[in-house]
């Protein structure tokens, strides 16, 4: 990924589009504002403002780089989590093979900022999008693109839309995680029928198999491993049948953010096939981690000897109303904080430059622009105090913020992350 692809982000002007930034920074470029190294708490930032921890972000990037290398996995983290080209670059600098994405718009963002390897974890049947992908492949011999196929009809639509393309589109058959799961082919016999359809398509090439173990019904370690063994067996069966003839490598891919330990274990047992196997892990939430859903689900809870991810987000919000000793309201709500899985968690209170734990304070609900706080007798909270909230679910935290300050532990803002949702 060329560094100069990101230059336009630093040249963008700061204005009303970007929540939480200092009003007196209007007209500066993002690069100029970053160079000022302003303090998040004392240099004009307004609440609510979401910040990423510089130290924790770097820790998480290094940890997953080390984990993937230790287990012999290639890594294509899911970019839908952040939709931030600057983070894509850092992920690739930390050893990522490429970036996973979900829909055509996301691929366009990645390509606009120089991403050369994209795994689209979806079947793509949109004619306009397929023609655009074909154009990208034709124009750039170094661009690698893979996507799912999960139906004969989908293969037919893809082949029709790609007519005339000079390079075939690489596809992987998606094995469903079980009956009642999300997308994917339900049975091995149906997988073979889809693979036959790919073999008969002039514009597609079968590159491997893939799926998402996070959709396994009633998931537990054994059910997840059982499904992963099915996925590996499907790859082995396809290879024995000669379906991967002529490939330089065979792709076997899985791995969300809740079961990548199981993926590592099962993929370690993939037998030798006719070509080298690209064991592709796609976990994406690690980059920021969280203080809720993934804090509870992360595989590092099961394998603590391998390290621990650290929550990198904190939403700073301010008390604007204290109507009773048992209740307070801050000025951040559903427009600012993830709430689809868990409510935010009150972590710290800042007043007069000091910071202390948010003892006796809990978030009980969110309105559009307010957080509802319950305050116990031990809570020391006044109008004007800043309350730092921990968030659950990175994917619905990033998408509420267009430009996110990256702050060091003392509050010094060293960078700004631009998102594209």
C-alpha cells in the first residue's frame, strides 16, 4: 500500500463535518492540526468526542501480528470494523496479507487508498459492481480479489455480468455454518454443484473454500471445531477431485473475532494438498477491541498465555444535567455510542484536571443525544464533569465518527483516523 495514497487525508480541511474537534481548528488541514499535538482535555476539544488510545491501538496490532505468525496463519482483518484506510495501512504494516470487506462500496474505498489484496466475504451478484471489479483487475495486474459463491444462480449471474473480462475472478465456495445460519451452501453435495458451476463459467476460477464459524448455531468450542473440520474436509475433497488444478495456492479461510483460537487449532491440521494452502484468518474487531461484547468473547480469555487485547476506545461526554441525587445526564447518546449489543460503561470522571474511577455511576439508557446515568450514594458527580465511557462492539462505534482523535495516555493527540461508512 503506497504511503502517498493517504496524503489526501492529511490535506483535508477541518470544519463542521467533524464532531468534537476544537472550533478554533477550523480551516487547518488535518495534518496541521495533528502537528500541533493538542491535548484532548485542555486544548479546545468539545464533548462528546470519541478517542482511540495510541498505545492500546499499537498493542493490539502487534499482538494479532504475532498471533497469526505463531500459528502459521495469513491474516486479512475485516475492514468493515473501522472502514479506516489509515488503519488498513497499519494492519498491513503489521503483517496482514490483505483486507477483508463485505460490500462493493467498501472495496471501492480500499482501492481508492491503494489496497492490493481484497477478500470480499460475500457473494457478489451486482452487475455494476462486478463490472467495476473486472475493470480494476484489468487495469492493475497486482490487484488480487476473491469473493464468496454460495449458489449456482449466483455463479450464473456473476458469469453473465463479467462477460468480456480479461482476468477471471477468483471465488471460494462458502460453506454455511449450519441449518438456520446466515449465508453459505448448506450441504457438501450442494457445494459440489456450486463448484461445478464455477468450473463451467468462463469468467470465474475456483480458488478455495471459506465460511464464518461465528454463525454456528449454539456455538461452543466443540461445535465450532466440528464445523471447521467440515470446512477443511471440503477443501480436501475438492482437491482430490482435481478442482484446484493449476492453482499456485489453495485458500481455506475462516475466523471472526470470537473463535480464532479454534481456527488456529483446526487449520494447523490441514493436510498437504496439491498446492500450498493459504490459511486465511479474517478477525477484525481486535484493532480497537472493546469494553463489552468482545471483552467477554475474545479467545484470549481461553488462551491467556498468548496475550490479551486491550480496549482502545473511550467516549468522552459531559454532564449537562443533575436533576436528582440518583440521576444525571450526559451529552452523548445513540448518535455517538454503540448500543446494539451492550450499553456503554461509565469508567472514569474528570474534574479540574484530575481523573478518578466512576464509582457508583452506571449507564441505564441512551436517547438520541443523552446518556441516562444512575448515580449511587458513593457517586461524586457534578454538572460540567467529563465522564469517560467504555463502548461495546467496535463495528458500531467507528461508524458514528468521521474523524477520530488518537490520543496518548496523557491526552496528547498524535493523529486523526478518517472513516468512510
